[in-house]
C-alpha cells in the first residue's frame, strides 16, 4: 500500500466535474484501497516491536473508512475536502515512513 494510490484517487476525483464525483463512481477504488490497508495492517502486526507503525496504519484505516462513509452519505465530494484529505493522508503516510526509517538507523 502506498500513498501513491490514495493520491491518485484524490487527483482523479479532483479532475472530475463535481456532479460526477458520486460514491458509485469511486466505490471500487475505496474497496481496493480498503483491502490494501487491511493487508498493510496485517503485515505490521506480525513484525516485532512495531506497535507505533501498527497504530499509524490503524489510524489511516479508520480515517479511510470514515471518509468512505461520508462520501457514501453525501454522494459527492467538494474540492476543499479533496484537498484537505489528500494533505491529511500525505502527512500520515509521511509520519509512518519517517518512523520506519528511524528504526533502520
């Protein structure tokens, strides 16, 4: 799982007219990323001394599910939310990556 897939998701949404940003249009991508986050979480849980990264993945996964639910309820997503969510996931993934790099030093 990478930030690249989440980034691509939000860039793709941003390029659509607002009326085409329906949940139905995005449903399969939400599902694909959700599955990848679950796999990432399982990989982190089996690693020794990896509580922090596991917690970070759980946070990302929970936010993803909340964002999916909100999109489903509103059936749309604004430019502001796209920008905000994209930045939010960038910060979360970056913190996780930096933590992993620190472990290797």
